[in-house]
């Protein structure tokens, strides 16, 4: 359990607790968004957690790929942290959602990659994974690069067809998916520990989480 990362998310409101409607229509007792980490300090700190995980599980990679739009600052901050923390000059790259009709008309922005370049895709959470499949297909076909795996901030640990949706997606696309932490770890830590004098998960929040897991979580 990366308690430092969990507390970082909580105190910077990158994870909030309450009643939220997700894109899927589900009512969730928590909501995760790294988009609120929008200044130099928090962006760099977030990048360090991603860089640590990338360095730990993949070692040497040529670039970090952040799908537009949420993945862009993640890729950039993780790339900077790879250099500052580990001395590795790792590139960053992201895709364009809109077709550009002037200047550089390429579908990607960032580092120039050699054929066979090794990439890691970064994002905040995993839902259905369909957008990840599309992103991987685009970059491997367009740039002749290889996506080694995916790193996400938090595994929601939701049930797919038969088991953890993240594990099912990993099997489907044939590459590993690693999370910096899991939602069960977030709730377990924050219900037992104060962060800078504040208890983020009280009994009602934890009970709501347990009910949510009964409906949608991995059994």
C-alpha cells in the first residue's frame, strides 16, 4: 500500500467522497480526478509517483504516452520526474483528438520516436478500457512503436464480466496494467488514519463504499 500516494490524493482533493454520478450512470461514493492537480507543485509530485511505478515495473522506456486530454499532463509530469528522480531522459507524447489542417499535420505531438520505440501509457483510472484499446492501436499502427503496458493512479477494482475489469482488459489487449494504488487500499487507510488532522473517510463513507462494492466490485 502506497500510503504517501493515498494521502497525497486525499489532501489535494484528487479523490473526493460523497455521492457522484459516473459517466456509466452508476452512483458512486467516491470520485477520482487528477485534473485538479493543476499547478507546478502538485503536478510534479504526481509525476513522481507515476515515474516511480514506471521505473519499478518497466525500467527503461523511450517515452510516456498520455492520451488526450487527461493523459497529457500526466505524461509530461512523469517524463520530467523520470529525469529528476532517476536521471532518465524519457520522452513524452500525446495524440490529437482534432485533425490539424496546417503546419505539422501529424496525429501525435511530442518526442520523435524510432521504429520499435518502447512506450508506457498513463491515465488516472480504468473504466471500460475501450479508449485505452483505441489509443494503443493508434500509436502502434501510426508510429510503429510498442506499448509495453499501462500505469493508472487508482484501480477501482470493479467487476468486469467474470473478474476484475482491469485484469480482463489486460488479458484482452495482451499487456500488463499496473496501478499505483487500489480503491480498497484508499478506503482502508483513510478510514483508520487522519491526514494533516482530518479524517477523510468516516463510517458512513466506508459503509457506502462497502455497499457499492457489493453491487459492482470484485467479489
